[in-house]
C-alpha cells in the first residue's frame, strides 16, 4: 500500500491543477497578512493566532468544494482513511506537499501531520525580540489548522486542529495534530446511503 | 514589544517623503537628502553605541540566510492563492469603513509585497544583467515585463502613456490573476480588488526610488470582463530629476 | 440533449441559483422555482427511504463501493465521480423533459432540466428498439455526469473564490453566470 500511495497525488497535480509558476506571491501574501495582523493586534500573538484560525476556517469551508469537485472523493469509512486523503490528496493538490501521517493515539482518533516543507513559511524567520515572546506565542501557520477544521466540518467531521511544533520556533519539525471529536451523523445529507 | 523598538518608516510612502523628513529613530536613508541623511553625528553615534542589537549569525545550519535564493522556486496551486486572497478581501472588507478605505487597505497589504519582490527580482536579475533602471520608461518596462512575469507568470498586456496628462502611465492586464474569480457586485461601485496589485507596483516603484501613486480601475472590454488598468502617477519631483539628468 | 435550465440548491433545500440557459421551457415564476427546489429536496430525501430492506450482503457492497472510490483516488490520483447521490432521487424522465439531480458530499444539489429521451420509432423491430433506446439513454446520462462535474468545478472557482459570496446565500456572480451559459448553451 505504501508503495502505491507514495506518488498518488502527482497525477492530479500534473493534470488537474492550474498552477502559478512561482509560489513566492503566495508566500509573501500570507506573510503580509500575518505581519498586518501583528500590527492590528498590537503584537498580541494569541489574538493573531485566533484570527488566523478564523480566516483559515472560512477558507476551509469554501475550499472543500473544490477538493470534492476536483477529486470526486467519497465519504471516508474510517478516520485513518481521512488522514490519508488529507495528506496524499488534499495537501498535494493545494500546496504540492505530502505531510507524513504519524503519532496515532490508541483509540485511532488523533494523529499528527508532519510537514517537511511549508510553502507558507518559505524564507520566513520570526524576529527575535529581547523576551522572545513571538517564538513562544505565535503559530505562524495557524491558518492551516483553520482550513482543516472548516473543510472537515463541511463533510460532517467535528475536529480540533492545533500546532505542537514549528521549525520557525526552533523545533526539530513542523507538526500539527488532528483530533476527531465527533462524526455529525445527523447532518449527513439524505441520499448518500 | 514596546513601540520604541519598532523602526517605523518616517512616512507612509516614499512618495510622501520630503527634504524635511527625518526618521523617528534617527536612522533611515532619505533619498532626497542624500548621504547626509545617514551621516554619523555625535548624537546619532550615541544612539548607535547604546543600541540593542540582534545577532544575525546563523543560529542553526538551516538558517534562511544560508539558503540559495537562486534555486528554482516551486509551483503553487492557483486555487490556494485565490482562496487566500478571497479571505483577505473578506477580512479587509469587514474592517473597512467604505470602498475607498477597503482599496487603501488592500493597497497597503500589496505595498509590503512589492517592496520585497523588487529586491528579490533585482537580486536574481542583477547577476544576469548587472544594470539598474534610472529612467522612468526603463523602470516601467521592467515592471510591465520581468517584474510582472516573475510574480504572475506572464508579462502584463499593454503599457501606455496618457496623452492628456504629463506624468501618467498605464499598465493594462487583460486577465489579472488576483481577481480572476471575483465578481464585484453593483453596489460596490467601481471597487477593484486589484488595488492589491496596485499596491505591489507602488511598493516596488517607491523602493526603486520612483515615487508614485498607483490605482487600479476596472475597464472591461468585449470578451475581457476583468480587464484592469493600473494608473501610475509619478511624483512631480521625478520629472525635475529626469530633466536635470538627461536633458 | 439540450439543457433547458440549471438549478443549485443549498444543504437545506433553498434555491441559491437558477438559470434558464436555453429557451424551450414554459417560463416559471421565481416563486415556482423556489417551490420546485423545495419539493425536489423533499422528494429526494424521502426517496432515499423508499427502498428494499437492506440485506447484509447489499450493505457490504455499498461500503466497499465508496471505499473503492477513495482507494482508487488515493492510489492513482485520478479524479472520480463526485456525485454522492446514491439512494436519493436521481432522475425524473417524462415525455416532455428529463430532470437530473447531482448531490455533493457537502449537501449541495445541482439540478438540470433537459430535453426528453430521444424518441424511438415504434416501427423498429423490438430487438433494435431495446438496444438503441438503452444506448441512447446511457449516452444522455453519461453526458450529464460530465456536465455536473464541469458545473461543480465552475461553482468552486467562480462562487467559492468570490469574496462577495456568502455561503448558503443566492449566487449573484456575473462571471459564474457567464461561464454556466458558455457551458450549457
């Protein structure tokens, strides 16, 4: 299975995704937003995180439609399948990366995505102040958490998503966790079987 | 972080900079004053000596300063950018007081990108051509050509000079990337989300010392509903400069 | 096959988009369309309940089908059919028009009203009659699958990426209108 899935999203990336030749516009645009938020919230990084999460949530609720339209993915039968779908197909077609799915909890309801590359944070370094507060408080790529939460919500999965590590803070890797709270069975559209 | 530690530019935009401006922190090059704006006086040297510094020595092997800036940049999905931009407009719209304010905010966001992109494109290009644009027409051709291409993957469509007004130029993009999927409702009047791109151009021009004000206007044509004109108004002083130098 | 009209319904059955792309249908008032949308939504849902009591074996097949779709997708990266309308109302065929319903995993419904199935003359021998009419029907159905995919993609481009659109509300995007016309006219 792992052998066949390794390059799975490539086909879709090659044929079905309209691309910008240069990811820098995307990276710099996101950077411009984060720095603007830091100014808006007077460097209260908790509030910046929250706002990024909200923005991500709004994006996720819309982005899921394109994901479904492009891929034709059907409802996943297990959360493990959802995890594969997110990393091998979702991240691939939107960010051209494939994070590693790992660190499952025993109950199969929480896992980690480890990002080896992060187009949002390319050539980004957090400014170091005397108290280093920004490295302690800011989750620079928090928007991703919101996107995943919003997108999964639209397919009736209530999840929590949060960062536990970020190389920008000096951690050894960038890792975010997803926890399935509830499958909103009552909200599944009629006619799906 | 207290406000004193942040070095703000002395004015909002270079185009508003004048001879009498000096930065709050006592530092910052003012192109209108020339080198004297950065001169070291007893006063400034005192600030310098007592200034807290940040170490720029790479702290890890993976420092961004060690990375190759000429490496081929990966591609990204247009959708990802479009979704991000969609949310940016949404967020900005919720915070703004009106159409003009909204455009101003989008412009500001773009401005910071233009400043950086200019550096980036120039750093990469300089190694090839080792020249710098010093005439208005040259810088316009650069923005319309190489600069546009490296950001949007294609050059802009037309570059025109206003026949009626001396210091106005126009760059025209038939299908602007940032607003490709956006339909502005009628009650938003002549709002153009390309104000963001206008900001990028303005940031780049200002940083290249061609102070200008750039605005975006939607001017649809048959078959090109999104055609956008970027109106570039250079600062008067530039013409004085150009006349002195080249006439 | 000619497409007369195209409707989009939100999750709650509210009509968020309607476009008479080709003339030929009696014109309905906007209120009629709202009623049509609500009715289809209801009938679609109740239809999914009218079905034989599922035997264990059948259920298993259902599960493997969606699972297979996803496994294929993950393994090959090839697009699958995004229609998740398995047991609800899928088509209405009459002598005057056909109506097809496509549903997304998020609960949106795309509905198109088309010209009826091609007329098959009674003069033809029975055997031919069967094969031709089945072939034609299948063709018409297949082309709606493609249309729905395109429509859904247009929707995710020109509606979802438009900051002036609020989720679940009526679609006013002029670009979307334009593209839908290009696709269906």
